[in-house]
C-alpha cells in the first residue's frame, strides 16, 4: 500500500506568517500529529529572509523600510534571500528513523532528487554540486544565491534553487526558494552593488532558462516528482486547527518581534 504524505498549497502569504507557518507544520510533524508534509507557497510582496544565525548588518535595513520590503528571520540557517516572483517550498519530516535519519547531507541529496526530476519534466537538465565548499568561501557573501554548496541544484554551474535546513533530534524542516525572475535592482539596493556585481555568474532564474514557463505546470511537476522520488502519494490538505493556532502564536511571539528579527 502506498504511503500517504501531505501537501499544503498556501498560495501567496505575508512574509512573517510564512515563517511561522513553516515552523508550526514542522512542530506538528515532529510530534507525530501530522505525516511528512510538503508545503508550496509564495509571497504577497517582495521580502527578505535572513538565515537563523545571520547578521542584520549584511543588509541595508533602511532601503528595505523605505521600499516596504519586510525583513524576517528564518528558522533555518543559510544566508539572505530576496523573495518575490518564485516558487517557495518547505518540507517537514521525522528523522528519528526511516530515510531521513542519515544526516543533513543525505537528506539534502534525497530532497534535491525530487527537484531534479521536476526540472527534467519541464525540459531543464539540472545537476547537483558534487564538491563541498569550505566555510571561509561560503562566508564571503551574505546572499544565498552568490555561491553553491554540496548537493545544491545547478544549471550551467549556476544556482537554480536555494535551500536551508533545520534539524532536531526527531525531525527536520527544509525551506527552499526557486526564483522565476531575478530582481537585480532590489538586490543591489539591499546588498550593495559590490556584493551583487557577480550574481549573474552565480544564479539562474527559472524564466532565464524557460521564458515561457508555465508556473502551474511546474508546481504540478514538483508535486508528481516528490511522489516519484519517494514512492508516496501526496494528498492535498488544509492545515490542522493545532497548526493554525500555533502559527498565529509563533507569528506574534517570535517572528514579528524585533528581538528575533534583528538579533545579532
């Protein structure tokens, strides 16, 4: 009998709620109250997410305030991402046993495989980065898409998707961003011209590969590719009442608070 996992398709949401909702889902999955869950979503306007341990000095906060670009700190690690016209995903699953119990890099590889299948379905031959970057190399830029690390998804040696993972003893949350379009002007304003000058050589937006991309077809390809990669069936579901209540609690207690957003 095919195992059933859960799909939540949220559509565009407000930035702070997106992060609170992802953490709420991961919490319920870790408790065993929900099955492994793939969430697909977007953003109601351009927003910046910072990695959990990233310095706020990496970005121009005044530029973001002036242009009404929310800044929110993710529960996952990694570096800053400017979100906008893209497909964003989160995946939550238990790690105390089963296929995701073998560590961070193995989990990255398994999740990336689903996206390799999805990209192939829409005509893009993507591949993984097979070398591991050293910490010093990764720390040179505050932008997630400025460099790639082991297992990440590349096309012509350019990064097509950015992802970060948070692991607990009993579960993981992986969040990922697949830009449809680049936002060069905003990126320069947020990170500075010097830091973004080489970005074109490092990242690839999906519509750079496929100008006539059918976004709905791509979402469907991601869903079916997860099913193929893991031999499961994804059932479209609404969040539970517990998840909705917890998301609201985390939104106000954590993600909207300056002590979380702007901590050093």
